[in-house]
C-alpha cells in the first residue's frame, strides 16, 4: 500500500515558507459529495483493516498519531442527506486509536 501523498519532516515539499515540522503520510479518497459518507470512509478502511496489528505496532514503536480527516462541501442547492458513520466504521477508528476530524463548509 502506497500513500497518495506524503511529506518528510524537514523537507520543503508542499511547504511554502519553512520546512515541514512533522512527517505525514496520507491515503486519500476523493469524493464529490458527502452523501453516503460511511461508504466512502469504508473504502479507505477496507484497504488497511487487515493491517490493524501492524499499524498499532508501528504507532507504538514510533510514537505517531493516526488521523482520519474528512473534508467536504455542502452547496446551497444540493439535495441534503444525513452525514453519518456506522458503528463498525467508528469502532475501527477507535481500535486504531485514531482521531477523527471533519471540515465541512456550507456554501
């Protein structure tokens, strides 16, 4: 499994004015809508779920944090639906000891 993007601590990659203060590794799934958000998050989780023990060991050995970040836009004229994550999705995020952040903009 390869990241869709990454930054190495101290590098200037993706940084405008100063070196990166931390190493980041991103597995990204682009979406156009927040409809069926759980299904879209599961597409990421399905790629890493069988590696939970490896990820937990890596996390402990390297003192790192995992973060699931959801970015989305809700447009004024867009049909609205509930934005939710199912229990099994939240359970995996919790088992990984991960943070979950959401950045949703309303236009």
